[in-house]
């Protein structure tokens, strides 16, 4: 996922954190946005499915 994709995900999923990232130095955004996007995906996993294996499959692309 690109930085722009991460930014869009964070902006939709956690607008307060997105605004905090936009206040950070430009150089730090490249590290913060993927981290916060990953946090959103991990936090959503239990609510997307009740099956642990399916939740694990959703997160698998992040652990390649």
C-alpha cells in the first residue's frame, strides 16, 4: 500500500489521528501513516469476522 493509500485509510478510519499526523513534520509522515493504517486494520479484525482464521488471513498481507 502506498503512503497515499495509508493516508486515505487513516483519514476515514481515525480522523483525529490523521489530523495529528498532518501536524507532524513531513519527514515523519512516511513512518507514521503506515503504522496508523496497520493499527486500524488490526483493531478492526475482530469485528470483521468471528472466525479467528479469517481474521488472521486478513492480516496476512501485512506480515509478508
